[in-house]
């Protein structure tokens, strides 16, 4: 029995075993790696959402993923690297979204382009990641991301307002309140159609006030 175990631990034989044991053309080892990575991301999303970046602990993420803490570092260099991976679905160049050239306005949400609507619908789909990004990222490069989003909207509204003499503070209030409303939709999410309905009303209320 000992000889058999020793034989299996030889590098050349372990490679042969891995090559032979396939699932749909993909090695079992790769399937397990992908599954572990997915479990880490799910656990990290839960931990960052519950505690924010600063208070989140890698050992708690490992516990939620049911793996040794050290194994996380085989996939992610550190907590910051893992945080970036969790937020990947909601990281945007806001200015590019707001200035994207597309085929006109969305029919779903008042005053928004199709590119803007697609962006917001994706944020709703990944609302926990977005809440982390805007409200729970203190201590990271993203801690001012909500302010950057508001500033991008404010600049966009200033460029497209019909009343060129409209007070800049008023525009800032509209942009800030719109984002706060968006966050409330995420915190109290009741489904895609409900979110679109609420966002349509918010957009109509704020944007029609400046002639958009």
C-alpha cells in the first residue's frame, strides 16, 4: 500500500493521471480551480457587503468559502486584489457611458440614452457590488467613486441643460439626489420592472426640471 501511495506522488504519474481524467475535455483539476475561485468571489462579495472593505477579513472569507485561508492567496494576491475582482462587473468609465454615441434615447427610462440605460440595468443586476463600490469602499482607490459618478452626471447635465443661466448648485443638487435615489432603489430592490418604473419616474422628475 505504501509503495502504491509513493508511486502516485511521483510528478510524472500525477501528470498522466490528470491528463487522463477529463470532464467534457476539461481536466478535473481545472474544474476544481474554477469552482474554488467562484466560491471565493461569492464569499468575498458577502463579506464585503456585510462589513465593508476595511472590516472585512480574509479568514472570514475563507470560512464562508469553506477553504483554508492560505488557499485564497493562490488565487488573489491580497485583499485589495480580491476586492477589485469582486467589483469588476460594476467598474465603469462614467464619462464614456454618459457621452456614448448610440441610436437615440431609451424607451424604458425617461431622458436616458440606451448606453446609460444598459449601464444602470447592469448596476441593478449587480446591485450588491454597486452598493459596495459606492458605500462600502472606504480605504480603497474607490472610496470617492460615488462622488466621481455624481460629478460626471453634473458635468453632463451642465452641457445639455437648455437654460444656460441655471444655477450650478441646482444642477449639483439634481445630480446628487438622482444618485441617492438610484442607491435607494438598489437597497430596496423589488425586481427589474419595478426598478425601471421607479427610475423612469426619478429621471422624469429631475431631468424635466432642467429642460431635458
